[in-house]
C-alpha cells in the first residue's frame, strides 16, 4: 500500500509496511529474527545482508512511523536516547547546539555530560518567545533541538517560527514529538528537518518496549543518518519492532482517549482549591492555548500541576493515588504520576530546575485510557489525603 492511495491516519497505521507474506499469505508479517541473509552471489542480495544494517521487521515499523509523521524516511533505534546520540553524530566536533531550556532530562544529560566532553557546545534558550533564539546563533551552530510541549512544564514552542530562524542560520531543526505523537502534531509539515520520538511512550503505548525513532524527508540527510544507524549499531531488536508496530495500529484510538481523559483530569484539578496551578494545553486558561490550537490538532494526555504545600504534600498525593501508579515514563495505556524534581529530571541541576519552575510541588501526570470517572475520583481523593482542609 502506497501512502498516496489512502490518507486516513488509522488506515495508514494499520496497513503501511504490513503487506501480507508473499509465501504464506500471513496477514501479519512474521518476526524476522535472522541475523544474516542469503546472497545469490558475493555482494548480491535482496536488500538485506546483516540485521544491524537492515531487518524486515524493523523496516516495517520504520515505514509505518514515517507515514504517520508525513515523512519519507524512518529510522528506528534501541531507545530515544540512542536516537539523540546518533543524531548528534551528524554534526562535527566543535559544533554548537541550541536547545530549548525545558528539555527532557535525558537529553539534558546527554548534551551537558556527554556531548560537551566530545567537543560539542550547547546553549539552553527559553523559546516561549521564539525571537529569543536569534541572538544565540553562532557561526558554528549546526543544530537546534526543541520539544513542544516541553517536559515537564508543558511550555509550547512555535515550530514554524523556530524553523524559519534555524534555516536562515544554516542549521538543522530537530523536534522531539514524543509528548504529542504524530496523531496530534506533525513537525515536518511545520518546517522541522528531523522528528524524533521515544517510541517507548505513545507510539508503542503499552510500557513493554524501549525504542526510539527518527523521521525525515531529506534523502541526503537520511543516507547519512542511516549510515550512522548501522555504524554505531544502536538498533532495536526485531521483537521490539514487532511490538511497537503492533502498538501503532491502535495509536489513533488510544490518543483520542488519552486526550479526553486528560482534559477531564485537568478540569478537576483546576476546580480544586488544593492546587496552585494546572498546566494543560487543552484548557482555555493555558497561556499558549492559541498556539496549541494552531500547530496541533489536539492536546494529548500529559498534565502537570502544582499541588498546594511542599514536597511532603506532593509525596502524600503520590502515595495516595490508587488508579494512577507512581512511576517514571509516560504514554502507556495505564495512568502514571511522578515528581520530576527527584525522578525524571533529577539529572538537571538544582539551579536549572529552579529557573525552569521544576519545583518539588510540580507533579506530572501521564493520563491513561482508563475510565475518566475513575481517574477523576482518584485525583479528588488523593488531593483530599494530601492537602487537608483548613
């Protein structure tokens, strides 16, 4: 099935890269576990020679994700962090990278603790106002890395504006689209050069696979990145690709429910006097709501809020939830809650966390696909336990 025949998201999710087996007729392609492939003559093969360089199961997943992100080329990696590290090898030693200041803790760790030791400079910039990026470009700026919404404070970045400034400076724009999934946002259509995902999250959606992915349109850039994928070798197993591909088939259904539930939870939090602030792009009160409506088709399942009190109140809330589970990660069918300051963003320095507003009372929720009424009741009872009436 070619991308042009059908354009519906759900149709693409179910069918792209899923052609029936030519020998057995199996509707679901088999998992190809072989590490090597027969050659008809020395150096002559059918497109596969060694599984690190290319694998049929991995290719099915890569094609499917590329179609959903409205891209031409997809590349899968062993994790989201492996995707980040491999992309960083696109730029030479001595390069400068600009990152949104409110970046994922693992990305922060990589650029501050690893890339910097390998000769890559970095600058973190507050990009709520995209104009802020202009004075930060240097002659050696080769890459701009953004997330939108950011993790965990859910600030938005205007992708089109940043893409314009980035390209004027001759750099590449990478957008981490993990929080939104391709169902709600397609950064390539807004000017991004590469879109990345921790496929561990919404793409797979079942908290049982660690995987990463990059999607792009430029053939020359794809060729370079595919070479690095093979040369560095941080590739996912065929079984992980099979599971992640299976997860993709229900992405459109899951994302609708994630967003519906997240809005219900956000409204419950907003109505509570035990909460100081609710951060969810789908709320009318959200400061960048108009931008959210302009560059995405929905608001996904991530909600952050500041509980009234201190870290003791935050911990009491996290210990009191019953449907939500206290755990890191996000994007699975189950609802999760965490305290970024000591969990996902513990690698971020105390000073930087303070600047970003990642306080000890900021709680991040990954709202799952359970029944909304149960999630709302769970939030209500946990708040009552955590913040006693005065």
